[in-house]
């Protein structure tokens, strides 16, 4: 059971990493409502192009780490 739960979580991380690499705007839009209580100018919070590049880099690292862990779990 423990291995199955770990595999499911890693697959979720892989899916999130793929979305972040392919379409980071989608994750930003999904998380945007969470920003409202903390951001002064709610409508001016969209990341710059450099911010989206950084999101893609971090998504790639998450994807690489999750794939590595999944390979190790399935061995």
C-alpha cells in the first residue's frame, strides 16, 4: 500500500511539473484566487516573461526529481 500511495503522489507531481513546463500561465491562474487576501493590487500580479521562464525552470526541476524518485520506487 505504501508503494502505491507514493506512486500516486509522484504521478501528481509529474503532472504538475509537466503543466508548469508546458503552460505555466494555467497554474498561475489556478493559484490567483489565493493571492487576493495578501496582494495590494490584485489585478497587477501577473508574472513577467522572465517570471514565466523561471516557473518553467522550476517545473523542469520538479519534473526531473519526481521522475527520478518514481524510477527508484518502481525498482
